[in-house]
C-alpha cells in the first residue's frame, strides 16, 4: 500500500495542481462572461453543452492512446509506446478535422433546432460563440492526446505546466477582448475595442492554439520516454490501432451518448427560461471546481492502473483503484460539506441577479448531499477502462444516462414542476445507479481478466517497425 500511495502521489499531485489551475481560471472566465449579461452566460452554457460533447468524444479517443502507451510503458517497451502515440495522434487529428468541417456547415441549424426556444439575443450570442470555438477542435484533440500519452508514460508535470500556461494566456487575453482596453501615453497607444462574447471565444481559441504549438515542440524535442519522430513518414498500423480503438471507440460511443443525453437535459432547461439556463451554467462551473480532486484522481487512475496492468500485476491494480476511489470520496465529502454554507457567496461571484443567485445556491446545497456518489460513478470506470474493460463501462453509462438521468430529470423537472432542481436530481439518480453497477463489476474481478497488450504480440510488432 505504501508503494501505491507513492505512485498515486507522484502522478496525481501534478494533475491535481493542473486541475485546480484550470478550473480556477475557467471559473474566472465564466465570472467575466457572467458580468457581460445573463444572455451571454446563458449562450456560453448552451454552446458548451454542444462543445463538451465533442471535447469529451476527443478525450475518450485520447483515453485509448493513454491506456495503450501506459501498458507498453508497464512492459518497458518504449519503442511501441512511441509508435502507439503517433498512431493515436494522427488518427485523432483526422477524425477531429472531419468533425470540425461537419459542425461548421450545420452550426446554425444545430443551434436553431436545439435551442430555438431561447431568447433572440441568447441565440445570436450562441451563433457567435460556437462559430469561433468549434474551429479549435483539432487543437483540442492534439492537446488531449499529447497530454494523455505523456501522462500514460508517467510524465504528469509537463502537461501540468503547459495546461497552466494555456489558461494564464486565456485569462490574460479574455479580459481585454471581452471588456476592451485603452492605454495611451507618450510611448505607445493601445486601443482594443470591447468584443463581449466574441472576445471570450477568441481568448479560448488563442490559448488552445498556443497550447497545441507548445505540445508539438515538446513532442518533437522528446521527453525521457516519449518522442515524435519521422513526422512525414507514417502509415496506419492495424495491430497498434486495434487496442487503441478497442478502448477508444467504446469510450467515445459512451461519451457521445452520455453527453448527448446531457444535451437533451439542457433542452429541458432552455424551456425553463434564461434564469434557469444561467443558473445551470454557473452551478456547473462551481460544481466542477468542487470536483477537482475527483477529476484529478480519475485521470490518474487511467495512467496508474494501465501501467500496473501492463506489468501483469492485476492485484496491485485493484488495490490502487480501490485507494483512488476512497481518497476521491473523502475529498468530495469534505468539499461538499464546506460548499453548502457559502453557496450564496459563491453564486454572487458570477452575477448580481438575485433570482439566479437564489436558484444557484439551492443547486449547490443539493449538490453537497450527493457529490460523494461521483467517485464510484467516475473514478472506478476510469480504472476499468485502463484495464481494457471499456465495453462494460460504455453499456453502464448508457443505461444510467438514457434510462435514469433523462427520464427522471424530465419527470421531476417538468411534469412534477421541480424545475432545474428536478433535472439535477435526475443526474444524481444516474450516479447512484451506475455507481452500483460499477462497484459490482469491480468486486467480481472480471475486469482483471482483460489482456489488452500481449507480450508475444509486442515482440512481433516491435520487429515489424
């Protein structure tokens, strides 16, 4: 157990630091957008429900690369780890370009169809925000895959530093782009016009491009293990893509259907009015801040469990995953308890609208009761995917979302007139159900029997590269 704690601390602390930084600056961004007006924060919340579908999809593809790299590192096979990174990176970028072009063509009909009931000003803001942010999908994909394989190789400090720098750039640029900046003296004259929601989107876009460029430089230069070489000499390797997509495809399908379900619940919320839309966006921003330890340990679980499984040490993988889930639960219980008394203060950081503050405060109080369920619902499946048990997590996620979250969110929110609180209660029911199913899978040990990377196959592949 002492060794497990050491491994967790080594990999998880940089991830935790990174997530604190990312979520803090993301919170600052949402606060800045909130003070443009409730229409702006509502539009960002709506569009992000679309953006998050595709970002989560690209992130799920990246999980395949992370797991395979981690398992090859566990086997101490750096050559195939690097080739797997290259396969994941190229295939992910091709898919992201196809998605970007498709969404660009249909961006206006998508907004009109999904959120046509929103106010006209909210819809116009949504057109602007989506039109800019979707162009960064390839950069997002590159960031996710590159950071994922670096973590899979055991290097969590480099992604931490790059992600932190990206978010600093985002905040530094977003303020003058959103609100404008005028400085005049004897030496220079700076006049940046106020661009509102367009400025918020441009700040994010520039930060993502910057991060992608830095990551490419890191990969070209190479780390102790990972290095991108022979960039223009590439061909798809079916044997390497098979395990990458064996994890990545079920994870991506899971992600698409899961986030598609969240989009449907967003449509329920749009029909409730601008106050509910804005409260949902602000509530999610604060809840994500509170959930930093859970997200960090979930990311760490993929790398750590993947490396243990690569070594063929499934018992240590089990102990590690159990430890990560318990540690996450303890952290979330503490943060949930601390958030409830300060819920109004947290909500008031984003807006001065009393109705939005009241509704957001009520959401956070309910969230404090149920947030401990998150760990068993999300940290456990991260470890199961790292072992190669991606199909089970996919089916379980679909059941939780489509049978429970959507159905119960609709019933509680609309016919039973509980509004936004009812939609969030549907989410917690989903967490409870999937948590039980994941726990049962973890306890029966079937996930430990998966062999994603075979040593004999590795030798054959290495000779063929």
